[in-house]
C-alpha cells in the first residue's frame, strides 16, 4: 500500500493544505460509497433485518396482539404444536407443494414457449410482445376476480370452451379435487414477467452459433435441444428459483376465491393462508411467526439444494458458475 | 492517530443510529396524566372515581372513530357525528371510515399500535380478543356514572354479545349481524309454484314442499332455487343456525364445553345432508348456484326471481329497497317475512336466530388512548348507541331495526314494512350464543365438519365428533390460560 500513499508534504502552506485534503480523501475514500448505500442499508435494517429478528423472537413466544412486552417466552412450544398437533399445517404444506409442482414447471414451459415464438422474425412482433406481456401487469386481485367468473361451473368461459370439445362442466371452485388445478390455471396468467426474462436470454444467444448448427445440417429441433435450451439454462435456473419462491407464497387467488376459509375441505388452504389465519383471524402472532420461519427455512433449504445441484444442468458460456 | 472510518465502524454507527430510532419509535407513550378531579363534569349518580369527564375549558378533545360504514352509510354517520358534536362542543370526532379490504389485518394492527383510534368498530370475537389481551377498557364504570340500564335498553341477545368475562366492553350497534331469526321469501315464485304466498314454511318439514316445487334445473345446474338450508358455501353458521332451531347449542352456557356433537347437532347435520342430496342433487350443485353473484348487488338471485327463500339478517330490507325498489314497494305481491323454520319432530324446538358468533358489531375504546380521550370516546359511543339522533336515526335511515329497543317503536317502520311485527319478534328470539375469544378457530373446525358431511366424505356424526375433539382442545387450552 505504501506506493499508493501521497507524496510527503513540502514546506509551503498551500502544499500542506492540498496534502491534508488529499490525505483526508484517501483516508475517507470509501465514505461516499457508504453514504450512497446508506438509504438502502437503513431500509434493509428497518424492513428486513429487524422484522426478521423480531419474527425469530416472537416465534418462541405466545404473542397475540398489543405491546411486545406482553409476549411470554414459551420456548419451542409453537414448533412442537405445529409438527405434532396442527392438522392444518400438513394440509397447507401439501396444498402448497401440489401448487408449486404444478404451477412452476407449467409456468416456465408456457413462458419459454411463448418467448421462443416472440423471438422469431414476424411482422407486428412488437404488438404480440406487448399483448402477451400486458396480462402480467394486471393486479393479482383483479385477475383473480376475473377468473372467479371464468371458472364458474355453469356460466364460466372456460367450461364453455371445454363444452365445445364435449367435456362436461368442471366444478373448478366447488369440488376439492379441482380447486388447486384452478389456482394453477390462474397462476399462468402472470407468465409475462418470466417470458420477458426468457426473451432477453434468447436474444443474447449469438447468431453464429445457430449458423454453425445449420452448417452441420441441424434443423429447428436440434437447434432448440442442443443449443437454445443449454444456453438458456442460467435463465431457466433464475426463473425456476424465483418461481419456486413465489409459488411457496401463493395467497391472493386463494384469498379471493375462498376468503380465509380455505375452500371446500380446505383444498385451497395454502401455507400463506394458514399463516394469515393464525396471525389475523386467530390472533396467534407468535404461532404465525413460527410458521413463517419454517417457511423461510424451507425455501432457503430448497434454494440451496437447487443452487448446489445446478452445476449438473446449468451451462454458463464463460465456464463459470 | 488514524481517523479512518472502517467498514466495521460504519456498520456500528449505522446500527446504533437505526437501533436508537427504532427504540424511540417503539417506546411506550408517556402515561397520560389523570384528568384533574376538580375539572370533572358533574355526573348523574354518585360517581366512582375511575372515569373522569372531559374538561370543557381545556379546548376541544379530538377523537377518531375508526369504522367501516362506507357507501350510502357514510353521510348518515357524518350526520350522527355532527349531531354529537353539536351536543358536545368540547369534543371533535373524526370519521375515520376505512376500506373493507384486509379488514382483519387493518383492525388488528390499528389496535396493536401505540396510537390506536379513540373508538374502533369491532366484531364480537375481536372485542373479546382485545379484552383478553387488555387492549380495551370495559365500559361498566362509565355506564354506572351515566346511570343507564343497559339490560332494559337493549335486546338481551344483543347486549349479551358485548359481555365477556363478567364485564361489558361495548354497546351493540347495529344489530348482531348474524343470520337472524327471520327470512325473506319471494311471493311471486311461491305463487308460480302453486304455493300459498301467505303461508311460508314454519318447520323444516314444510320446507320440503318449497324446495320441491320451486326448483328449476338444467342438467345439474340449478337455475331457480326454492330453498337451500345451507344457503351458500358451508360455514359454521350452516350448522349453528339450524341447531338452535332444534333445541341445540354451540356450547354449554359457561362456554367451557362444546356441544356440537350432541344428538340434536347430529340430527341437524343429517337433515341438512339429506335435504341437500334429495332436492338439489348434492352440495356441489348448491355451491355452483351460489358462486359468482353478490346477493346484495342489483343482479342478486332474490331480486331476479331465482331464489324462493333468502336467509338474511335485518340489513336485507335496506338492500331490497336500494337494489330492487319496485319489489320493495310491493310487499303484497313480491315479498314476505317469516321466522326461521324449526324441527317439528323435536317438541322442544322453536324458531331462533343467533346474534352473531363472530360478527356482532360494537364500538370499543382502546386502553392506549389518553384518559380524557377515553371519556370523550365513551360519550360518543353512548350517543351513537343509545341516542335517538344516533342509533335510531342511523338505522331507521337504512330500514333496519336497532338493538336499542325504543328505536323500533317508531311507527314509520311499519309504514315501510308491513312485516315489522315479525321483524321485532325475530329480534326477541335471537340468541347470544356462548362464545370465547378462540371461537374463530373453533368455527373453522365446524365448517370443515359440515363440508365433509355435505360432500359425503364423512358421516355427520363422525365429522362432528372430529370437530368437537379439535375444537375442544382449543377451548381447553384457552381456559387453561
């Protein structure tokens, strides 16, 4: 570091002054950077770190509502209850996993296929891209309300369409076995965000690579399987992680369709609805904190597993990870 | 000497600054100074020392009233507040009308904050929960000072909803909000089906004929429904409303033991399942019939002659007046009112309604607000709930009866509603069921049991036994503290 230090001060006052300034600048060269990140840092502290720590603490208490001082430390009791005697916990986990397994791959596939189509050279491409992206801008509440009608057994548009191919009306929202597929269908509505990311990834693939495949006699299928998909794996990986995190937190459609009741036989009682019920309907904030911490740990473990196993299937062009 | 600001120093400083800010924000407010006794207004009775009246000379006391009286009710509430302020010039009330979305969340966080509104509209179970957590004040002392006799002023089913743990926490306003003892029926549909429109069913058994004759189906889809005792998606009320018409109850009087698997309860659920399967071809057909439309919207099923019997509470008249004014004006031919049918096979059974397992509104006063604001808040709550310019004005304008008995003697009610005597009878036989702060959780088990039975995945008795076991565990834990 010595060679980076400023030169020794000379005798004149002016030079000394300049030298002091230089030294000050050198010593505090990171200050400006810290000042720039300060707003983010404070909000991170206030909106993430402190609530997380509070949540952690509350999960070991019987906190209901009101002053925190009233929260009584009960150790692991909340966790014991969750795993030993809460029938809704397993129901919520089961429903959420079902949804995640259905919604994430379907959403990815759907968004990827549409992105592939929108990556081709056709007239009016901008219009198509806008048209496919706009639905994802519709607020989830509004979209869910629209789907409440689309999924109506007797008058819904979806059943009308299905009836054209001879399928009997499906009781999307009134039979427990159809509730989760219905919510998965609703989730596809918001594919636009993933599609845009896929599209950006597709446009990053160098043209000459496709030309190389063509020279080797490869057709569209080979290009897709041997070039596009491998080169898109980092983007697929990103969308997969984001999709899984989002799917574990599904709430709005179930809340709009069934309120906090969970629908027929609790088929729409997703994990987040269970947390909400415990926090705001049953006023068991400590218990809800424990539930949310379990969700956090579950998502964290799942994400870590995905990251750890990603080197087996995610291909980075630079060779890095 | 180095003055380098290391990363560690920076983080430490930022941490201290943020932590300090957090602590400052979360610190409890200084305890409000007790209002000086010398400034207390003279009161009617020999006043206990606890509540002091607002000092008139110290300027206006500002209180906020957090409520959910939106839409056409907003100007009515504004008028009530204006009348209150005219009578109490030293108190200024802000109408803090709040959107309905995420109400549970908004209400809980407002109450839990260090600066709650001085008066908050609260449901019965919320009130009990707040009371249990020590977040609101009981109003017994204020009532004593005021000298009013709440047992004479209100219907028993209404005032008892606001009592918990031996104390009174609010006045009822408006009426309970549960499914009351009355129902509205569609005379035109009755006539078209060959039924006597002046003889609505009084018993479960008489409902069979209505269900059978009025219903119109297209395949599995019910286009016109005669009567559906489930009345929408299954809920706790599906069972309880009929159980109390079969001489049953939710729990024992002391609210310590659930009785939802009593012989009466099992019989009630078996009847619901049998009725639904026999006349509607299963529960799912009913749910599909009810999905979509909002029954208080202009295209509501009753207004559009798609529903013979509508299980409602007393707010139905207001909705009928607003959404189907032509129908409303023609009670002779369009609609009638009767009491909820009971099980004629049970000699002890009679018509009843419940004044709200969870939804029975009252106005509560948070403990966290300053003493003088609490006293001003009580004045407002009492005006709102017991004054002619409060509850009577507010509810008459909505064509609904009041929990305050004297309001309902207004002869104009009868001019608008020829079935007014039936409405009053319904209010008398509405019951306040034994409920605890954990009722919402218990209700969720009962709802599931009803669904299991209706969907045929469990026998009624087994489903109710399971719900009782689950609910009782919650109840036992609550009473154990």
